[in-house]
């Protein structure tokens, strides 16, 4: 019998009834429902016991609501109950999900004072939170704490660290974490290697890019579309058409279907050299494969026309008209590429005179 049916039948819910519904809501991830029934339970004169408080803290933690998590934790302490290891761990997880490293440190200190050790998932969550904010020194500190507590960081924890290094293009830091991971006996996966390759690509270090791709293959991992796109992007940044062509061919030979990112990265290599004929050929192949044209590819094509000798404004205009007519939206990078390819006056005319008005409005808004 449900709570509403009990009320309709004149049956007054008791403490066990409320406890059961609070736990059910918590298990189902319905933090607000669990809180609502707990409040009603208390309003009807029933005492909220320690395990109900713990369930509420856990439910709010899983809902990523740090404010409510801490509120129920404080109410639990005010009621005279001690916060156990599991409850504290849930609070630290909530701090991590909120990206609040300061509060995470605060609650970790409280645990240490009470002789408690966080659960492995709390350590993992804090490491990931540190990585997401780019605070690698704090991440390293939390990994050391995790290892001292007897927990082995999982592969996804290290992957989050390498992802942070990749965003910064920090090859040395990424390499250090990958080596540390292997020394700890954790086997890297494809995602870890992809993050390592991304760090190399972002930094423009094609030598490291080649070396890590070889190391990935030697470890028995097959490159996926993200791997190939990352490597292509690295070669594009370096203007390395020869290696880019080789990787693109390997991609097809190995049965990995290039997507719009693959074609765009490959096109960008030729755009810098003004090789519009090569990019037009890629477009033909791309269309035949059913891969849709994106604005980034069109930008690369327009850049190729702009960098060509001789300059190719007529081809650039034709390409823009064709895809703009098909419904491709204009964006700032596309407008800038078009202006380089055909000149500002012609660009403004193609856009119906909007370009100069937009720039004037932006200048006016900036004061």
C-alpha cells in the first residue's frame, strides 16, 4: 500500500512507513522526494534517525547538490549523530561534483581528525575535480592520499589527468602521469593514449606525436577515429602534408571511416599552402562517402583560395554561394575566411551588407 492510499484509507503512516519511502526515493535518485518525505515525517512528530540522515546526505550528494548535502550533514550532527565514513565520503563526493576543492579539503580534514578514511570513490572524484579545473598539483596530492589509504587509482582517474594536460598542451606533464600510471601497475587504455596524443597535437610537437602513436600501437591498441583525428590535427598545425596524407590513408586502409573532423583537419594542411585543388578533391570524396560539409571545412577551403597563387576569389564566391544557399549558417570564422578569400567589399555584398553593420554594432557596444 502506498502513502497516498494509506492516507485515503484513513491509515496513519508510522515511522517505518516514512523510513521506507525515504530510502526508496534515495535509492531511485529522487533527492527532493526523499527530503520532502523526511520533512513530513518530522512534521508528524517522528524522529529522524541516523540512517535516514545518511540516506539524505547520500541522495543529495549523488544529485550534485552540495548545499543540501552539507545542510543535512549539519542537521545530522545537530541531532547528536556522528557522521560515519560513508556519510563523510558522500559529502566529499558532492564537493568534487560542485568543483569546490576548498570544501573538499575541509571535509577531508574533519575525517582525518575523526580517524576516518574516505572511500575510494571520494578520492577518485576529487582527483577528477582537480583535473577538470587544471589544478594538477592538487590532483597529485589527492592521488598520494588515495594511495596512502590503500586504494589504487583506476584508469579513468589517470585519464582525467591526461585530459587536463592535453587541454594545456603540456606533453611533459602528460608523459609523467602516463609513466606514473604504468609504474603503479595500471594499464592504459585507448582513451589514455588519445589524451596523450592530444597533448602532443596541441603543443605542435609532431616528433612526440609520432613516438606516442608508435607506443600506442606497440602496446596493442588500435587507433579509433578520435586517434586519427587527433594525429591529423597535430600534422595540420605543423603544416606536415606528407605525414597527414599517410595517416589519412592508414585510416581508410584500417577500415576507420573518416568523419567531418577528419576531412577538415586534412584540408587545413593544404589550406595553408593554397592547394585548393586538393581540398576540392577531398570534398568530392567526402560527399561520395555521405559525410556532411561543415563550416570548418568550408573555412579551410576558403583559406586555400585566399592563399593560392594566383588568388581564387571567383572559386571562393562560388563555394560560399553553393553552401550558403544550402542553408549553412554564417559565423564569425566563416565571415573572416570569406573576407580573406574575396575581399571585404565583396564579402559584405555576399552577406547583404550585414558585415559592416555587425562590426559597427560591436564597436559601438564596446564603447
